[in-house]
C-alpha cells in the first residue's frame, strides 16, 4: 500500500482545532436512549456519534444489537443534532444497509479484521465508496493482518481510510481488558504517517476509571482522535457497562486532556533534548553490548548441555530468574509488565541459540 496523503484528507477536512472525538453508546438500545445521549453530546467537542447496531458477541444468547431498525435512529441523530454518525459493519449486508441509511463512518471490528475473507467481502461491498472507513486492529497483535485489511480496502478504491487502536487480547494478568501494545501502533504510524489513527480507550481499559489515562497516553503519542463509549446510564447498559462513561464525565475528560505540540523550535528545548537523546544513544549501545555478551554465555551453556545431553529448557531456573528480575526491576522503577516482556524476549532468544547448538 502506497503512502498517500489523500488518506488523511478526510480528517483535515473537518477543520478541527482538537483531536477528533467519536462518542456514543456501545449499543443502540432504544430510540429514546440513542437520541437522549446524542442531544447531551451535540454542543461539545464530539464530532461523530457512534452506536453499535449489530453486536458480534462471544456467546449466543447475549444481546446482539437491535439490527437495522437502529439505523433509522441514527438518521434522526444527524437530523436533530448535526452530528455525523458511525456504526460497525461485519458483512456485506451490514454495509448495504448502512450505506442506504447514509451512515457517515463505517468501522470494521477486531473480530472481522482477523479474517481476510470477511475483509475482502466488506471491501467488495464498499468498492468506490466516498464514506470514511476505519479498521480496528485484530484481536491478536498481528500487524500483517491489520495492514492487510487496510490494503484490501485501498485496493477497492476506498481512499477515506483510518485505523482504530483498541488493544490486544492476552492470557496474561493485566489491568487492561486489552493490552495497549503501544509499540505496534507506533510502528504503523511510522510506516504510514498519513493514515489517521484513532484510539479506543474504552476497549483497551475495559473499566471507565482507566479511560482518561489511556486517552492521555494516546494523545501523548500523537494519535489523531479518540473513540469513547458514552451512555446516559452506563451501569444499566445492555452491553459493556463497565467501560462506558456518562456524557458529563466525557465532557470532563475532554476538558482535562492535554494536547501536546508535535515539537517546538525553542532553542533551549532543542539543546536540552539533544543532550538527553545523546545519553539515550549511549545507553542503547551499552544495552546492546550487554545483550550480546549475555547471548555468548547462553551459547556456551548450550554447548555444555549438548556435551552432557541435557534439555535446553530449565523451568525451575527460569522461574527463579523471572521472579528475581521482577523484584529488582521494581526497585529501579520498572513495571512488572515491562520486565516480563523484556526478559521473556531475552529468554526466548537464549533458547533459540541453545537449540541451534543442540541441533548442530
């Protein structure tokens, strides 16, 4: 996929002096609920009103959305408030109905992004549309799947494209519903700087108390906007109650968030930044030297194990190391999540090197 500035044009056309805000309930439940929330958001910094019409659910029997009747409610939102509208589509029938009802923004959910078949079906149904299409990251941290979905849409002559970062599933214990894996979003932004990136703090956090901090992290990383689930009575919402905020709380969040400058040409700032970056460069070089030495030792251990016919993986030793590193890392101000990520990567590289020696 070529890096086209036209992909960003739709966002620039809004002429906003703040990040784009997409807000509204996880699910459209009733006409009164949809319109009540919309009217509470119409005179705020919210530009786009979102509501799930069709809800992909993990288990049967759960609320799966009101269906096509809700599209008429979104029409009334646009007529009565002037807000643009957005909803999720998961197949060609959803696409056709959304287009017929003049929904402004269609997004493709994480469960759909994982399937090239579904993405191709949606791309074919949308071919040539001038609607804005946003693609959520797949459930698991697979960058190729995410970008592959966007490429299918771009190949279908859909130019108003963007991404939604909603975090990734994990079996590991975490305070998040879906771990952010910010480095993956950063990698995408580096490859395609003109592809707008929206953050979905509701699905990353899974709890409303986390939404502000996640939103601020996204803005600190120069995301282009936020999609925040908003309900007038979130505790009694028909889906994802824990992660929705009231319109009043959303207004507070938007007021308190700090939008950072991309940079500044002030000389004092540039001078200090240059010094600090030099220190980072030196630390990174030292880190590479240490890692290189560690892997040499791992290779020596591999040779010793081969000579004595000993298995590569030693779980007891590994668990002792990991527990010790977590404690020592905390003493140095490093989070357990970071230590686990770093040392698991180091351990895997050590195993790879030892296995190579045993197979030689």
